[in-house]
């Protein structure tokens, strides 16, 4: 796993940024998880493997995206204050978020199941 980008080469992940956030996240037909992470964020790097396992299990039903920080857009436009932060979108709307101490793999898994809300 690359220290500068633990998602590099991982199937099922889409890199998002200021230029493609709307197209990839807001306009997505599937529910979306966006992980805001940073290469110097120890918690982000420690969680990468657990989050990858969730993506492997749910990638057909949920779109998994990652947004590399620091980013002025993430802070000013999206309200990111801590890393890691996870945003959960459904129908283009932000419906849940978890960050820092609340962003544990089991809580993220529960939030993803809730995001699916009984969808096949």
C-alpha cells in the first residue's frame, strides 16, 4: 500500500477533486461514500485496509470515492475540518457524515448499510 496514496491501484475507488466532485458525487446514480484523507494522516492510512474491504463487498451498490487533502475546496466549500472524514450521499444529498474519532470501520459499515436502506 502506497504511503502517499493508499487507494492507488485499488479497484472500485474513484478519485474526486474540486473539478469532478459534482459529476462523480452529486450527480451519481448510486449512493456515494466520499473519504477525505491526507497522506500525513496516520488514522487515514491505518483505516485504508478496512475501508478497502468494505468497498470490495459493496462496490456494486455504492460508489466509493476518495478526496486527497489538504484542499482549500474541501475546507471552504465542503466543510471538512478533520481527517479522516466520511461523507455519505444519496440522490445527490449529504445524508450522513463521520469524522475523526467517530470514523471507525464498524460505524462506517453501519452507515453504509443504512445508506442502502434495503436496496438490493
